[in-house]
């Protein structure tokens, strides 16, 4: 996977402005730029959670983006100074709830549920005996079934997992807060809203200088790292970094309907 670099210091500055302003239009523009800048975090989490299920990764990334936007909207630096940690919890929670809801809509065959019980007991036994988690091939051999069946069982069980609202988060002040305490009513943002924002971002990107468009598309949409982009374009990694930073600044100006100076 590409070695993404996210400038959290810059995001922190934008978040300060976002929280301080009462101008809803400005808040919307800042939200969109922050969401684009932090998109690599969403992709990393989405791909990690998608490893053992059959949902298209792109769908999971879009759901994760909804969690990211909620993190931007609800983030309170007085509660947690680390936006990355806070965003990770909300992105992960959004994706896991999505996967849970999907699996609850599809009733698995009875044999899968019965096999799941046997798999769970065997996994624990082998883990206790050998000290590590057994492979799918070992489980299949021990239970006299196919690897495909084992994968199906693990997939169903994994997608039932949800992030616990009672899971505690330690803040910088060593205060323990449950995730429930930190998440208010966040139903005000959904996939439809995200799709509208995505259209605005895409339109704004088209107004960038060609060189800036190029690095934005390669980094945020084609998943190339700054090093890979530098090699592809025949420039230095530092130049790529500067172009990306300038592109985000210009996008904020464009979205704010200010005349950018190219």
C-alpha cells in the first residue's frame, strides 16, 4: 500500500478556523478540504477492515468518508487533542456499523452458524495449545471441511463485530471517556450529503492549474504515494509535497468562491 503522508498540523489549523467561525458557508468549504486532506486515513482503515469480506472496497471507503466528515463536525479539541485518534474511532465505527447492518440483512445458512460454533471452539483450543492463531487451512483440515467454508464463517463472524460505545478512550488529560460520551446525534450527515460534497470537490479540482490537478488526482484518487508521484512525473518528492499543499490551499479558495491567483 502507498506510504501516505498526511499533514495533521495543517489540518489542526483548519480545524481551529472551522470551530471558531459561525459562517456556515466557510465551515462547509473547510470541511471539504479537510476531508480531502485526510482521505488517505479513510482508505487505510477501509482496506484493513475489508480484508476478509466481499464488499467492494470503494463502497467501504465511501462509508468511511462519512465517518471522517462526522469526526470533523463533532471534534472537540478540549476533549481530545489528537484528531487522528478521534477520526479513526468514528471512521472505524461507521464502517463496522455498515458491515454489521449488511450482514444482518442476509440470513446465513444454518450450517454456517453451526460451523461457526465449532470453528470458534477449535480456534481457541489451537491458540491455547500452540500460542498463535491457526490458519484457515488448518481449521478446514481439522474440521473436515473446505477452506472456502471456513472463510465464509470467519467473514460472517467478523462482520458482526461493532465498535463498542462503552469502549474507553484516554484523553491527553488522562481522563477516560466512553465513545458514547463523545458522539452526539450524528445522523445529520449521510452518504447522500457526502456524494454532493464529492461533486463540489471534483468541480473545484478541475479549476486548478494542470500541474496541481495532476498531483491531487494521483495522490488522493489513484493512491500513489508522494515518492511514486515524483518518479512518475520526474520531479522531487519535495516538489510533490509542495504542490499538494498548494493544491489544498487553492481548493479552499476556489470553494470559498474567491478568485485564486495561479
